[in-house]
């Protein structure tokens, strides 16, 4: 905690606000990246399941035709 107090004494309010803003921006960016990765995974899961269903429908249609 002593180091934080020393840093607090070194930076003026404007610099502290700039540092906070940069930290918030980086955190939001990381959260967005994580969210997008989860969406991609969910989308790929849906596509995989849709492909399985499509194959079953196709097989059933072929069986009925014969």
C-alpha cells in the first residue's frame, strides 16, 4: 500500500484520471473480446447441431423416397 500512496503523490489528478480511463478502456476491450469469443463458440455449436439435424432429415427423405 505504501507504493500506491507514493504513486498517488507523484501523479496529479489529470494524470490519475487518464490512467483510470486507459485501464477502463482496456478492461472493456478484454470483456468485448471474451464476449465475442463466447458468441462465436455458441454460433459454431448451433451450426454443428443444425448440420446433424439436416443430415437426419436428408437420410429420412432418402429412405422415404426408396
